[in-house]
C-alpha cells in the first residue's frame, strides 16, 4: 500500500490537450472559486485516483479531469471549457492515454444549471470511459450519457472520497454534500458574525436546521462537534482563527464534515480528521488495488469578502 498526498490547489493546464503532469503544488488564486472532488475508480485495469476540478473566475470557467498512473507518479489531465465562445462546444468528446491505454471523455453542458458554484447542480453529464465501461459518471443525465458513449456501466461505481470547495461570501457560506450514498444532497450553511460591538458568533445549519451555535467565537475559534443528520452521525470540525486574528483578513475559515461516529483521538481539541486535511493544506488518501477504507469527507474553505 502506498500513501501519497495531493495538493488541494488548482493545476493550470496550458492547452486543451491531455498531458502528463508531475506532482507539483498548484497555485491557488483567492479570487477563483473551485470545487475539487477526489474519486477512486477502475481505469485501464487498475484502481486509480481521479480528481475532478471545477474552476471559475472572472475570465474563465473550466473543468479538469486528472487520472493518476498506476504508481501514482504521473498524472494525465484533460481540460474542458465549461463556457466556451461557441455553444456547440459545450457538448464534446476527447480521447487521451493513461499508461498507454486509451480513455474517452464525453460531456454535455449545454443545459447545465449552476447555483453560485463552479460545479453544475443538474441537467448535465460528464462521462469517463475505459475498456467500454463508464468508470466515472457525473451529473443527472445518466441515460443520455450511456446512450451517447455506447458503453456499459462499470461493475463497481467510482467512489467519492473527498470533496474540497472554496466559497467566498460576506457572512453566509453554503455548499452541498451527500453524507449517505443512497440519500440526497444535504444543504450546508455556515453563518457568521465577526464584526461589530457584540461578541462574534457562528451558526452551522444542515438542511435548514441549526445544529451548531458557537457563542464567544473569539475563545472557541477551533472546535469539533458531532451532529445527527437523517439518523446518521456527522463529525464537524472548524478552525476560524484567520477570520478573527489575521491582520489582512484574507485567511479562510476551515470546516470539515465527516460521516460516522467520532474516534477516540478525534475528540481531542485542535485535531482534524486524518486523511482529510494535513498541516500543509493538502489532502491525502491511499492508492491501492481496492477502495480506500475510510468514508467520504467534505473540506470547506470559507473566505470572507468585503
């Protein structure tokens, strides 16, 4: 079993063609919203790590699909322009090689619906095909994807391991995550009040219900709590030190949501979730011949803007 860490930051791709990239940190522009999902799927005969990066700024809106080599040392990246100049380009097809094996990528974003996130919420598909199997399928247009690719579903679905998102707002930060694979997406909202004459406070809501209310946030800027969501326990970790004590005010608040009961060590103050977040701001998971053993977690960076 070989462990490795991947940077959470977005990787620029100079051309639209798939290419091999090395394991280097990628610059993250604060003015750029992005959502990165890390999957594990069977591609070209091996269980591989796949990253899906939706990125948007004032000038560009793009999607990067990166598939790792079997040894995790090389990354094969394919870029899609989500909002190209020509409408027909929102539906397309590309091929690229992964360890010498041809992989196809199909997409249809012509009707995609966006709700404040660079990642579409509905009416689209992105399909990765290997050996005539759809090994990774994003979006809700599943029937259209299978019909267009003329490929069968994979025997085992791709596994979403980690979702990382940058959110920019003044006081209220929202995102979605699915804590139960068989359930629906849960709406997550972090509301905060960190200025003015009163003590700073923070509220964390899931599906419209306030589950965590932190008063005197200046003393409780780091913490963790376990809540119940649809009869399932979810661990919530937060660190909003930079909101309160960063002189420039540009540092994000960090939030981690992980399904499952807390482990003994995870209840210790200041301890985040192993496998979701590291000291250098990266996420890590294991590349094996099977799925990773731990469950999904959401990593949310909340940037305050004036």
